[in-house]
C-alpha cells in the first residue's frame, strides 16, 4: 500500500510538518506528498534532504504537485 500525505490546502509549515511526521513514522520506504503551492514543494524538497530522504520525482498534478520521496 502506498503511503500518501495529502497536504493540499494547508499553508506552510503544515505540509512540511505532515511530511516529516510521516517520514519518521515510516522510517524508510517510499512516500507520496501532495501539495498545491510552489512554496510547499520547495520546503518539502528541503525537509526531505534534511531528514536523509531523497526526492525521487516531482510531477504536476491538478494545479499542484505530486512529490515522491524515498529512503
């Protein structure tokens, strides 16, 4: 089952907090983070690296972004 963090509609830093909490909970594997602003996308990218995870892909989706991360 794919882990999805749907952070659309939330203002930063909430999407980052949601994603980091899920990264800590998962420990490793792959997560998909859905965001709807450029700022949230950039902040998720930075937070992912800070947590030792990697951004696998960033795709436009429905006016926002689908960010796949993994460790």
